[in-house]
C-alpha cells in the first residue's frame, strides 16, 4: 500500500465554468481509520452534473461544499483496513467519499457492492444513483403510459439513457435529444429509442420535434433545460407531465439565464411540472436497484460507460459532462482491484 | 320590448392591448327563438381576463373567436320568450351568450338562477365561474394546509379574493398581491388576509415577500404571472404547490415575454407547478356552487362587485381588468329586471 494519498480540494468557487483554479490536488499521508471506520481505496469515482451546484455558495437543496474542503463523489472502492466495522479487507463498497485515492468512512456510510451482479462500476451508474434517478423520475413523476410520447434530454447520459428505456418498457414512443450522431445512433440502435435528435445539428428544436413527436409530448424527463426545454413545452399535450431532474445547460451560466415565460402553456394544457430529488425515494432504493438489476441481467436495459484513467483525470472528466463528452455514465478509474 | 338589439362583434384581432378598433357595436332586429330556444334579455354581462386569449388566432385551450362574430360572455338574463324550452318568460337564467342586449339560446345551454340565494349577479361571480375557479384551483391544485403560507396574485379580483378566503379556511397564512392601497385594505380588513402587498408601491417583490411570508411559500395561486411570480418562485418551500390559473400581466404582450428560468428551483424544492381549467371540474360544479353558497350565506366568504352601467361600457370594463380597475368581480349592468 502506498503511504501517500492524493486528494482534490475545492480551491475556489467557480464563476461560470469551473477551470484549473477550481481544483487543487494535494498530497497527504494515507488516513487511518478511527474506531468503527474503514479505510477505502478508490477504484472508481463518479463525476455528476449536480456537483456543479455544490461548488456555489448559494442556497440549494444540499449544503454547498466549503472552499478548502475535499471534493466529494460517489466512489466504488475496496476496503483496505477495517477498524471494528462490519466490513473486512477486500470487500467492495460504495459510498459518498472523496475525489481521492483513499478515504476513511464509518461502516454505516457505506453499502456493499456484490461483484456477482455485474461490473462493480455499475454501482455508480445503471445500478446506482443515476439508474435510481431515472427509475423514480420516470415512473413516479413523468409517468409515461402506453401510447404516450415521452421525450428525454441528455438522452445518452447516465440518467437519460435509462429513463428512455424505462419509458419504452411502458409502451411510450420515446424521443431523445443528444449531442452527436454517434449518440443518436446509440439511442436508436442500441437502446431502442424511436427517434433521436442531434441538437448540435439544428437550432430549430421545435421543427425537429414536429417530425420526431408528431402527436405532441405527453411526458417529458428534463435533464438539460434552456431552449430545448422551451421547444418541448411548446409541444406539450393536455395533461402532460414534466419531470425536472436537471438543468445542465444552465449550471455554468454567469448571469441568471432568461427565456420565454411558459406558465401560460400549463393553463392551456393543464400540464404538471414537478422537480424531484432521488434522495426523497431513499426508502425504495432497494426496490429500484433490484428491478434495474433484473432488467440489466435480462438484457432489457442496456448501458454504457465512459471511463477516464487516473485520479488526475477527474477534473477534465467532470468538465467534459458540460461539453457532452460522455456516452452513458462518466467514470474515473482510480485504482485496480487487488483481490 | 325594444325591437332593436345592440351587439358587439370582434372587429379586428388586437395587436397587444385591445382598443376601439377591436370592438364593433352593431344593431339588428331582436332575434327570434327557434324551436327549443329561448330569447334572453341581458341583465348582467361578465367581462373576464380569459377573453383576451379568445381574441387571438393562436392555438389555445378553446377555439378562438372569429373576426366578425359576436363577442361572447357569461350573462345573467331574463327569459323574454320561450319557444318550447323548459324555461318560461320571467325566469332568470345564466349561460354563455353575447355582449348584447338580447340573445337566443337552447334551453340546454342555460342554467336557472335562483334569486332567493342572493343577488342574481353573483351567478357570474362568487357563485359562478370565478368562484368555482377559486374553489377547485385552491382545494385541488394549490392545496393549502394548516400552517402553510399561501400566496395569491390578483388577490382583490373575482377569483383571487375567493381563493384567499378558501385558503384561510384551511388554516393557512394568506398573503395577497393587489394593485392599490384600497385593495390591500379590502384584503386585510374585509377578507381576513394576513397580509396584502401593493405591488404598485414597490419593485422589490422579493423583499415584500420576505416580510409578508417570512417562512417562505408553500402554496401559490397565480392569476398574474411575470415578475411577481418570479419573486414568489424564489420563496417556494420544499414540496410547494403552484396552481397556474391565469397570467393576466402577459396577455397583452406584443412580443413573447421573457423572464428568469426557474425550473432549477423546482428541483431544489421538489415543487409541483400545475395549470388548470375550471371546465375540467364540470362534474363537480354543483358541489362547488352549493358550498360557496353556504359560505356566503354564513358570512364566511365575503365578495365585492364592480359594476359599470350600460352595454356600451363593456369594452372599457373589459380593458379595465388589465389596469386593475376592479375590486372583486367586474360586471356590466345591461338591463333591469322587469319581474
């Protein structure tokens, strides 16, 4: 075991898009687990759009990260040492730890990862928080039904790709917005979407939807916000449901983003727009993980991962989310499993 | 009975705010009721903000009025002549008729007004469509609960004034936006609101809400839209409900109104925003009218009317809605009851 731990701190709150001044890589001794704690060596680290919000000081649903504190992330790691916890060395676990080679945590902060269920990295993707976000946001908020048209933005991402496939299982026509022809091919050929729209190839999202969603939109899962969402709103049908999951197109805006006022459309359509956080469904996480696992095992849900190599690639992997560089779940591979 | 009927037609679709070119007053012979029809003489005519939408050609929840056709309105009138309908001369009825001295209608298009329940004009206000809109929008969409803070815009209007009083009955703290000190006094002194905000006396609606709604906003009934609604959204609490009833501040806009993008706030708060139309609750109209009638009879719900005199005052009465000239229900008195 190395004696040095590399760890990223929040060096400075970003104005707009984070850059190299946002992140500081420090070295320290590998921490020692206190009583009831374990030492975890990071194997995979998850970068997610929501992290951008934690870098700001403003009020949000979660406390902001403090400047000088370690950046946090979903991690899959291997237990190196256990100081009286329920885990033992060699166990694979997941939890909300650091952008680091190592971290300590109480046993109660970690969940076991069963390597027999699939690649351990899926605990950060299709069988982890993004998969559960898609599961609850689609089934409980957007509620696509047979015959509906369901639209999802960020469709080739970790959440959107699963949301679209769950909607497809409900019998809906599924349309996804994504940012490259490769991603559109992934949606249409691998995931079974009815239509993909490459939003980088057109400015007229409404016209693209007129073609891809000729009967209008009954159910919308929004990860992106901004002008694409405006176009989807203009196509909402009576009694449509909108699940607001993310607004990644706006997270790096330096000024308050503006756009057309759309509440009048909600009167006309009696549509419901609802934000949600996956954490509110915590009592049902086990259900979600079990069902997603079954669907993946049966080949009913496909997933993809984009993996960068080495802890030092984490900042770029994170920033790449805002450029749409990932297909499926964006992960950082930090270490190899020893067991 | 006069032999001449005066009637307003939609002369021209307005660009922005309607003006004298929008309305054309024509004279014709008093129409004769066909088989199964009655001839109704108008006593009161209702002008309502939603009518602005019908003047446009664009898609909406209801078919637009055609240029050259009569303007339509909720009317309370007296049956002058019945040609085989269930009504007889002297009956007081209400229905969706014309901006006119007289109109014919099938009996099935009319409801009887019971003059013993209160002034017949209330069939167009607190015991009519506006009252029912407040009833269902508050109870079924905004859902204020005991201890909540409930905010309503257009609070001194026909719908808002009833919505706030229904929310008060639910045990919520009730805050209303209105456009004059007289209206604020009406809210606080006559209707029992906890606080009124005169939006014409401040630009900083957020600061006004910090004072009037120090615990944030749990339930919002929006009749107005625009910057006041932005401020209310900035104060939404976790699991807040927003009922979108109207957006009167935007109806006369000549260009698409823009404003800050607020969907991110819905994620943070898991708030639900839902548009509604009173017509969707038609199977429950009787329930609403009965309960509103009881509350009015018991003095639990107060109402006010602003009445202009003469059919020729209808265009100005309608335009006055957008200037906030009315307190409570805006009516046009067209004729006197003869019975």
